[in-house]
C-alpha cells in the first residue's frame, strides 16, 4: 500500500495505464484493419477469378465447357454460379443443401441482379441473424457480367469468410503478443524512469525532514542538471540562507535577552488585550510582589493602575506615567505604545524602582531637619546666655562663671556634633583612615569595658565582661576606631538601662574572626525603629530631647567603622526586655593605609 501512495507508484501506474490504453486502442484498430484487409483481399481475388471465368465462358461459347474450365480456375472454398437472364437458366456445380439457399439468396437480391447493367458487384451476406456477432460465418459474393452472343448473364463467385478465420486468428495472436511484450517493457521502463526521477525527490524529502529538525547544514546531492537538479541547488541555497537568518535571529534574541536581563529597570511587554508577552528579572520580582499582595492571583494578573495606564495608551496612543507602591517599595511605571505599521499592537512597560531615590530624598530632608533641630538648641542657649552677659543680668561673679560654663559646654556640644558629622561624611565617602596595629584583643576589650565602671556605678547599673579568648590572642585592627565603637555601644547600653539593671560585654572567637556582644536589660527598641537604628540622628525617643539621647550619630559612625574593617554589625531588641548589639571583625581586617 505504501508503494501506491508514493510518487514512484503513482508515476509508474500512470505511465502503465497510459501505455496500456494506447496499446489497447492500437490492438483493436489493428485487428479491425487486418480483418478488413483479409476480407478485401478475398473480394479482390474473387473479382479477378470471376472476370477470368466470364472471359473463358465468353471465349468458348459453351456453358458446360466454361463450367469445367471455371472449376479448374477457382480454388476449393470458392463456388461458381452462372445465371442467364433470358431464360433464367442457372448453372452451378452444386445445388444441394446450403448452396441452394445461397443461390436462392443471390437470385433474389436486387443489387446482385444489376450485374448485367453494371460492372462487377460485391456483397457480403449474413446467412443467419445470429451471425452478426461473428463475421466469419458470413459469405462474400462477387458478380461480373457475362455476354454470350444474344444472351446476357452473370457469373457469381461466392465464398465463406471462415477460410480467413485461421489467418486472422494468427494475426491477432501476433498482435496480442507484441502488445504484451510492449506492456512488460513499458512497465520496466516506467518503473526505472520513475525511480530515476523520484530518487532526487526522496533525497530532498529526507533533507527537508532534517532541516525541520534544525539541522540546517543538510545538503541534497545534485545528481542531474535538469529541473530536479536546479531544485536541489535551490534547496541547498535555501538551507544556507535559512541557517544564516536563524543564526541572526538567535543572536538578536540572545542580545535582546542579555540587555533585558542586565537592565536595572523592569520591562514588561503587553499585547493589546493586556496579555503579558515578555518580562525580565526585575519585572518578575515586581509582579511577584503584586501576586503576594493578592488573595486571588487569577483576578488581577497586573496592578489596577498599570492596567488603567495600558488602556489609556491604547485609547490615546500617547505615553503614560504613574506611580505604585508594593511591599514598602516605590515604583514609577512608564507605559509606551508599540506599533504594528500604523496600529497599536500592544505596549511596553518600564518599571523603575525609586525606593532608594525616595529614601535618599527623605534622608536629605531628615538630615536638614535634624541638623537644624540639633543646632537650634545650643545656638539658642548661646544666644540667650550671651545676651544675659551683655545686658549685665548676671550680677555676681559666680553667676557669670556659671553662664560662661554653660556657654562653653554648649560650644563643646556643637563642636562634637560638627566633628561627628564630618567624620561620618568622610567615612561614607570612603575617606576613612585606619591606623592598623596588632592588638591583644581580650585585654583591649576588657580595658574598654572597665572604663565604664564608674558611670555604671553612678547609674546603679552592673557591668560585666566575659570572654573565651586567650589573653595573648592578637588581632590586626585600628584600636582607636574599635574603641570608639565599643565606647558608643557600652555608653548607650549604660544610659538606657534602668537602676539595678545589667550590661554584659562578651568576646567570643569565631571561625575567621571575633564576635563582640554588648547586651543590656534596658527599655529596648520598638520593633518599628529597629531597621533605622544605624541611620543618622536616630534616637530612641521621638521628641529627640537632650539628656540620654545624645546626637544620634554614634551608631551610624560605629557601623561605618565596622564595615571599614570588612565586618558587619547588627542589633536584636525586645521592648522592655533589653537590647543586644553584635558586631563581627574578621582576621586581617581593615585596609592598608
């Protein structure tokens, strides 16, 4: 069944049927031709024989003698009949049986009776109605005029066509044999030709399947220089061009993918109906944050504000901009139309994370407000007490000294604030300078802790030091800067710990460095304020009053110092239960200066 569905089978069958049809028609025509040819030959021979018999009878003027001579002239299957018109005399060599019927048929036929008026007459008779399907049962009658002195007549020769049956059968056999040989040869030739024609086509089919699998290097062998060879050449050129364009598209796709992946902004491509087509990693994070906020992800695949901007772009065909907040982060959304010729086919959305910019802007505003707030109080006090001195409000020498002392303290406070701001600015700008030295870490930490024994005693707070590090264990660091960190943390712990509270400073050796803990049992830090404790001007009391709070720059400075030593600092706190500051310093920390 597979052969008949192939091009070889179809072409083979088509050629075979076409040649068979032509041979069949040719065979029928040849059989008809040879049959008619044999009949015509019989008629011609009978005509010549009849004319000879008529001349013999006319020359001898004796019917009996003419009959005898006529019998000598004619062959066995031919019969002779002589009819004289004057007395209707009939002379025949046999007038019995079927010959009598034939002679009666001849005598009654009007066409044959006109022989005396015309030249030779030829006619074919059907002896029975059933003989119409078999011509070999018919008889051929040929009549020629006969003139004997004053008597006219006709000489008739008749013969059955059965005598040519064997000749026609032999001819038919030869024709059928030739047709059969022709069909066999045509079959072989058609199959050979079909195979030669379809062999390159099969190669191209196999190559097409290979190309469909992505093997663009597949080539079709060029076996001929005809149309099929040109088709194979065109196929190979198509494969090379297809490979070139596929590689170009792949490179462009990879380049576009790399650009999108490396972009800091999120990019989302939408179809006209709002279907998401392409996203990059920042856009995926943006959508994940949106999905996290939704109870049913299927209802709103994109934020409502983004959908509204997309609809406005489709309607107005202009760029739209909006803002959205998700999970505490601020995003600016820019929606631009995408065109297909002159129609909008979708839109591209650029999602820009503005959280850091907003935070920096807020820090700038807070910094200005905090510096103004911190400087306003000492400046006001300096101004007020200076006016008291100028206006001679202070009468006694002791009052003047007290006012001068207050002015001096406030000027020192302003100096510390300005110096802290300058130090912090230098640290954040990367200009911090570390004077490294090898320091025994355990005695160093114990010494810094013991500095606060007096302050702790004054505040009725117990302070302890614990360590599992050997006393001779040394570390390379800037001792002044680390002492500044510990001083700030311990001072804060003592100041924010109520009476009968405890402050514990501990030092432990860890893999790759040392871990410092400053733990107190004080009032703790509110959970909402914990992320901001290392920012500038952070204070536990929101009123930012003086007293325990200080300038609010100590922890920010401590963080920068620890990070300059390639370490990290963190805080854990529970309200009314206490706070623990922890920082880690790795071995060989700091930068060489």
